[in-house]
C-alpha cells in the first residue's frame, strides 16, 4: 500500500488551444470515446488521472509541501508560518495582489482539472463497463473533483465550472462567468453526497484512496465554510457511527517515516516517495542549511507568537524546533536566532528523515484526520445552540487528552465567544502544517485580519477582501467581461 503510485496513464486530457480557457477537452487523436473505456483497467486509468493533480509533486501537484502547495501558502497567512520573501512574504503580510503569479497560479494551474473530471465521469457513465466498476470509479472521480473544487473555492471564492455540453464542443468559444456562491456550494455538495453513497467504507479502502469517511469529512469542511452547523453535526455523527475511526495514542508518530497505512485516525493521506512521483519536500523547505545531519533551504519559519500559545506540556509542539546546534557549532534559538529563527521556531512537524539522499522524504502527506471530526462536531454543537455544552467540551477534551493536557471545564468557556476563541486555538495546535485549513477557520470566525494585525502590526496590508485571493489578470482578460475579479482587487 505504501508504494501506491498516483500516475497519469496513456489517457491524455489536454487543454485545447485557441478556445475558451474554461473548457477542457479530450484529445480525440489519442482517445476514441466510442471504445474507451471498455474495461476496469480503463476506468482505473481515468480514476488515476483524477488523483494525479492532487498529489505532492513540486511542478504540478496541488498538495506539494513546497511553496507551490496549498498548505504552505494558506498557513503562511496565519501565525503558524512566516516568511520574508516570495509567496510566503505576500501571505505573511496579506500583501498579495493580482500581479503575484505565485498566488494566482493555484487557480490558473488547476481549475481545468475540474473539467477533465467532468469529461471522465461522462466517459464512464456512457461506457459498457460493469455497473459496480462504473459506480465506484465515478464516486472516486466525483470526490476528487469535489476536493479540488472545495479547496479552490475556499481560496478564491466561486469558480468557473464549465457544463458538459460545452466541454463536448471545445471549438465553440464561450466566455463563462463564475458560479454564484450557492451554485458553487451545491455543485461541491452534490458530488460529495454522491461519493459518500458509492465509495467503499474506510475498512475496505486502500491507503491513499478516497473512502466514504473522506467524502463526509469534506462535507464537514464545506458545511463549516458555510456555517451550516446542523449539517456539520450530522456528518460528524455519520462518520462516528461507522465505528471505524479513532485517535492514535502517539500524535507525533503519525508523521514518522513509517507511513501510517494502518492508522484508524488518518482519513486521507498522500503517499510520498524518493522518486518524485509524489514527494514530500517539507524538510527541504523548513530546515536551515546549517541544520545537523541534513539541512535544507530554510524558506519558512513559524512565529514565536504561535509557539508561545501552546501549553508547556503540549506534545503537539514537539516538532516546533525552538533550538538547535548548527553545523557551525553555534546554538540557535530565540535569543540567538541568526537568519533562521528571527520569526519563530522551525516548523518541522514531520520526522527527521536522516535516510533521505535528496531534498525529499518518504514521510507521507496527511491531509485529513479523525481529530478534525471531533473538533468540528464540538464547534457545530456550540454554535448551533449559541452556547457550549458539556458534550462539546468533552469532544475537545478527547483531543486534548491525547496531547497530554488537562481537561478544560465548561465553566471556563460558558459563552460562545470564549468557546470559539478556544476552539480556534485548539485547531491551530492540532493541525498546524497539515492542510492549511486554519486559515479558513480564522475567516469563519471573523478573526483573519485581526490576528494578522496582532502578528505583523503596522506592516500588515490586511483588509476585509483579503479573505479570498485574487485571480490573475490573464483570467480576467480572457473572461471578456463575464469573469469578474474578486472585489477590491484593482
């Protein structure tokens, strides 16, 4: 299972040149839809193509752990990560604008994969392949389409989603407008509801593939985004009723070089390898060049503000490296940061992979875990009622106890504001440097700009419209008045 490869098969789904940039078409020189797919292997080729852009590759993987990945940029807009050049600088000070390709590229490079998935679903639906194979293949592709759609929606707001009839006529140039917010939510929601119905249960799902639990976890994230508290609670209950997921005893061990293939906490992870098929570059990103054993580029740091927010005995800060002795014999820490720790500790998160011979490691990229279900349900219960309950507090304490912390008491968080401040802190401590979702958590509670001002002071360029990233000027121009920029980006 560990060596599951997410690869692009002979199937070639290419962006047509000279037609609407929103439209993705099949290259009929390579694929004849009248005869493809014909077998389970053909369906798996289409499924593999759907997973392909979601992997951890630097060049074309949405979940790369480098500066080209969603976690890196999203966590860098919060107190979890800080940087002083490149996309990390724009994110740290909320100074991103439409001219910054390192910010706009996530949409530009990946929006057309949604169309590719739409075409793949249609190919499978109209094939003569066994119905059970069809159903599972379509479910996986819908989950992939929903995951990518949700993450781009979270970053940019509503997207262009090309209808199938236009995708099947790629030479017809039709500039398309972005969906409304409600249309975007409905599109993602329906994909996930369908996937949750037809995917395999987690007990039968191969490591690295989508399960019913993963589809429902994504529904939780979508419903949190929309503050649909009752729906969050319902999905959390459905996941808990599977009687499969549980927390691991060892939080730190989840990111060891031994992949957690048998973990009942991991809901979806991306396998990584040394070959670069799907790689984890995080050590290369965060370790300074003078770090003992094997250094890196030191492109990003955490903040001392974030480090200080942890309780002293919280095991979740274990791999926030606050001191090290460099290869030059110098001890680097808060009092002697050099240029490696001036913002904060080294946010390693994953195990030190001393066996690595290049800049990448085999530590797998965990994207969603069961702990998220527990904290999301706690938040939903409290916000649905307008006040926390003992059940909500108990759910938080399950996560805290694994972190080696004392239980919190309902009497200390009796009102909704104090509870939400606490739940945001717990979420940041639990999920730092995983999938970048803490940014969305701050936005949901109206704290995104407030926390940035506290972190960066007068240097901050935050504003209310910075809760979404801008689109590129190229996309706006190609939209011919139909594709509108996010408000207040001039």
